[in-house]
C-alpha cells in the first residue's frame, strides 16, 4: 500500500467510530429482542401459552421455551462464525440482525393457546429457536468489529461497546414491559399490550441495518485475506490448534452468564411467585442496574486496558461468588429498595467480568479462526449457564422447599469454575502479557 492509499487520521477515526456505533446499536437491538422474550416468559407467557397448568408448572414450561433459544446459539455461532472467518465479519452482522428481527416480529403476531391451542406453544418454541440461532452469530461478529478496529492498547474499552449493548437492550426490553404494564389494565396488557414490544422490533431492525451497512470490514480480516490465510474449515482448525483456549473461554463465561440470568430473569419469577410481590419491584431493579451497567461496562473495559484483562476478570469472578448468598438475603427482606440494591450490586460485580470479556476472549484466538473460536466458547457456555439457569433455579427452589440457598450454592459452583479458568488463562493485553497462572 502506498502512502497515498493509507487512511488519514480523520478517516481512521471515522471508521473506528462507525465500528463502535454499529456494534453497540446493532447489539442493543439484537438483545432487546432476546431479552424481551425472557421478560415475557417470566411474566405473561405462562398465562397465555400454558394456561392449563399450575402457576409453577406454567412458569417452568415458559422458561423451557426460553431456554430453547440457548440450545440454538452454538449452532448460530458455528455457522455464522464459519462464514465470518471466510467471508467477513460485516456480512454476518447484517444477517444475524435480519434473522433476529423477523423472528421477534412474528412472535408479536403469534396467536395464543386460547386461539389455536397447542400450536401456540409450538410456534413460540420454533420462533425462539430461530432467535437463538440469530443471536448466536451476533456476539462474535459484533465484538470482533469493535476489537479488530481498535488500537492494540485500547481493545478493552472498544470491545466493551458491544457488551454495553446488552444492558441497553435489556433496559429497552424491560422499559417497554414496565411502561405497558403501568399504562394498561391487567386485562388489556394480557390481551394485546405484551405484543407492542415484539412488533416494535420491525422498526428497530431498519435503524440497525442502516447503521451496520455503513461499517467497514475489519483490518484483521482484510489482512488475513491479503495473506491468503483464510481458513478452509475454521471449526476444525480452531479445535485442532486451540482446543485449550476454547475450553478456557467456556470456563471464563460460566459464572458471568449464570449470574446474569439469575439476576435478570429468575429474580423476576422469584420476587413475583415465591415472595408474592408486585413485578414492578424486580423490574425496577433490572432497569436501574441496566442503566448503570451501560457506563459500568465501558469503565471495566477501560480498567482491563490499564491493569490487564485477567486481573480485573478475577476480581469480578471472586466478588460475584461471594455475593451469591447475600443477594437472596436482600431479596428476602421484601423491601423494594433492597431488592433494587441487590440487583444493582450483583450486576456491577458481573460487569467486572463482562466488560473485559470481549477483548479477553477475542485475544485468545488467532485472527483466521477468531470468529469461530470466540463464538464457540461464548455460545457453548450460554447453553449450560445461561439458558438452563432459570429453569434449574426453579427446580432447585422447588427441591429446597422454596428456600433459595440451593440456587445460591449452584451459582457459587459456577464461580469456582470461572475463577479457575481465569487463573489458568494467559494475560492477553498488549502491555500486560503473561503466561497462565
């Protein structure tokens, strides 16, 4: 490349800004769609799609359809990771956004059990699996667009931008549910109000597509293409060359993912069903925590640039493990304020892991199979720790007679695995590289 072909400082700044904006806005929309379903599964789907069962069984069945989306996530990660490593990151981000948006909009049009009987739950399950496939390919592409456009010493904070799209999507999803709950009567909300958020996804997808189509392909992928190093079969290559990093990526994710879904999904069920409180208490906690988390993730991503990914991640894993029992003690006070405090504190400890996670996981893998490797580690752990956690928590709660100590102990076990995986991982940040502990 000649000197005249090189991008100017202004061009480079514009490209990086588009990468951050495209990864953040698109991820916000994707996770809005995904979390909208989680909130509905905890609060309204039991009555609408599983009305012939007891409240506990109906909730469990609704959460099982919620978990089905996680089962499809590794497949989405593998398929889109394959093409993301062969064709490019940008194309897969556009594809994942379209898949997710269509599925979410169709959920908003789906007849309930009262209208079409068992085909209502079947349709719900099918569309949830499609959602899972779409979001399975989203994360790897979004974080790579941000991380691979970043200066090497700022990959932590750049990678935190798509991570911040997760609480932004959660905030938007719960905000829509809270607003419609407050503005409508219970009958109107169950009749049609719950559909508003799902149908609104169609407009959001148009916004996301416009922004993502303006993004540039990443320098790392362009370099892989220029060197003729594009992998013929990325999945086989990453499992052959970096299987240890795949296992570490899974372990790094377990505690963070399980704790997040207990805080944001199971807590809604626990507060409303077990404690018998109004749903607005838990929703308020999730809303406040999500708003704070947007800035918190950017902060913890920056911390990982200053002090290293491994050190910040380890602090988050230990703090999260120690907070598992106090979290439920605070919920059991039945105080609205303390419920909000419990969720906010739990999310902050979680953010110490999730903020650096994009850069940490991406940097574990070589560029030619990075999309596949990062997606495989991230999405595999999502099945075990994310999708199943709310379901297992309901079962554990029933087994322990409604006492939450069993759920807290379950989370402590995942924390122990993540602490070990973090300790065994090498430091990946440019200024702090070390061998594994």
